[in-house]
C-alpha cells in the first residue's frame, strides 16, 4: 500500500473529505488530493503529526507509511 492509499483509507475511515482534512491542518485540498494520488511526495513530518491528530491515528503509522524514521520523527538524525 502506498502512502497515498493509506492516507485515503484513514481519511475515509475518519469520515472526512479531502476538503475537511485540508482545512483542519491548514492545507489546500488539492495538495491532499495530489498526495493521495501519488502525484507529489508525502507531507513533511510536522504536517503528518497534525494529520494523525485529526484522523485519530497513531503518528507512527503515518510516518512509517511515508517512509520517515519514527525514532527521530523524520528529522534524519538517526540515518
């Protein structure tokens, strides 16, 4: 499963549209759409933490799906 597929599934499970998710974390909905479709890379670590809170999912799952290190929270300090 790609990050975009994971994000879409988590968003739909939370009952949110792309527009509502985007508004909740301060993004434009077209950016959410592009990430979900794989047209652009996953969001940065800080945005992923916000998304995790809004979706009610563990941030570690989002980080792993986005291929970020969960130990340094994607800061690259442990690689």
